[in-house]
C-alpha cells in the first residue's frame, strides 16, 4: 500500500518570502500522480498543483511550484512571494495511474502541514 | 452547475442515534468517495463507489454504510453513532479518466456526544 508522509506539522513564513513544504511517499509503482491540496479555514479542499510521474518537468502554477524527485520519492511544494491568503493546511496526496476500476483510483493523503504567514 | 454539495453542513448526534449524510454531484461523474478528517490529520477514505449501484470499502469503513442508488448521489449512513465518529466528512467525485482530478464538497461537521 502506498503511504504519504509530511514531516513538517507547521511552517511559518514572512509575507513576500518563500516557504518550502516537504512530502515523501512510498510506492512500488512507476506511473502515478502527485497532488498538493490547500485547505483554508473554510475547510474547502482546493487543488493547488498536480504532477504526473512520467513527466520530468516540474509543475508550476503561478507562485506555486514543485520539486519532484522520482528516485528519491520526494515531492516538495514551494510557495513564492507568500501572501496572507496562503495561510492554510496543505496536504500532499498520491494516486496511482493504473486504471483498475474496482480499486477506485483512490487518493492517499499525508498528514498535512499548517502554513502560517506573518505580515 | 453546483459541483459537489453535501447535506447537512453541521449536525450534533447523541451516542446511538443514526443519520445519513447526502452527497450530490451534477457533473455526471462515475466515481464518488467519502472521507473523514480528524483534527490534525489528513483525509482517510471510508467508502467509495465506481458507478451507480456499486460500493466498496476504503481504509476506515467500520461503523459506516453507503449506498449509490443514483449516479449523482452517494449516501453515507451511521447506524449507531459513536463519539469516535466525531469528525469532518468530505465527499468527492471524479470522472473515470486517469488524469482527472477529484472535486471535493464543502464538508459536513459531525459531533457525536
């Protein structure tokens, strides 16, 4: 079974600065997807960024970028030019790319990292 | 297009009471999921469905039952609520394509006294 680990329970960053969140995962599969979700105080789960394992290029979405190290099974999220609205819980998640319908293509989540943004 | 909606938003139950949480999606998605989120933790999968009339167990299914009688609805039932089921419950849905993302509902906060 796949596991996802986020080793940083909480990170603090000054507004306009950069913060990097760590995520490691364990899998025996070669093709999969990795995600970062943001959960603000409203509790809504918001997809921040997605990485496909077969793509070597790191995904980028505006101020959010990832460092995907497939051999090391590492998937970190970098938030640049941090804003007050970035304060939230961030969850790393894994999903197999195998389309076995009965298995449901489930997401496996890490425990989350709380990001605090200081003005 | 409302996306994924959940009813109710918040509920207080007494131990032993039963209730049903409703998840509805209007995106014609095949797959639907129920997760629970406990304080300081990520989401854990309770049950899921890969199509109308089908359900399967996830990571933490004990104490819950589900039904998917209509494609757009996925119901989560608690037959005899326990304090350990105090949590925030999220529903999600997605298309069958491997590249598709899960869309999440806003969550239901359940307190069992």
